[in-house]
C-alpha cells in the first residue's frame, strides 16, 4: 500500500481523493472489459448471476481488506454494489450474444 500523505489542507485531501478516484475508475473499466468477455463463456443467465461465485469474491476481498487495513464492512458493501452493477451489464451482454438483446 502507498504511504499515506499527511495532508495539511482539505484541498490537499480532496486532491488525493480525486487521484484515487481516477485510479478506481480506470480499474473499473478494466474489470468491466473482462466481465464483457466472461459473458461469452456462460450458457445461461444463472451462470451470469453465479451466487456462489459472488460469495467467493466477497469472502476473498473482505479477507484482503483486513490484511490491507481497510474496513471490511465498507469493502463488502462496495463490492456487493459493484458486482450487482456488473451482473446487470453482463446480463445485457449475454442477452445480446444470445440474440435476445
């Protein structure tokens, strides 16, 4: 993890948050591209929703959160929201690939 800068002003804090937000959105775009590819390999909408895989990811990232000193509850909430959004996007991609979209 990057060493956290000791900011002296709210503007400096906001600047760091803006920098991090750019990195997060870049990673979301990258993750989304892989989600789009995943739709090709799934035969049914149940395969897309994959609740067991969702729980596997949640378990993995909450453990990683503890390891890295992040708040596991926040990590879980963020990931559940993110996964839900990606599932909706993947369902649309899957439907288009199946000729239903």
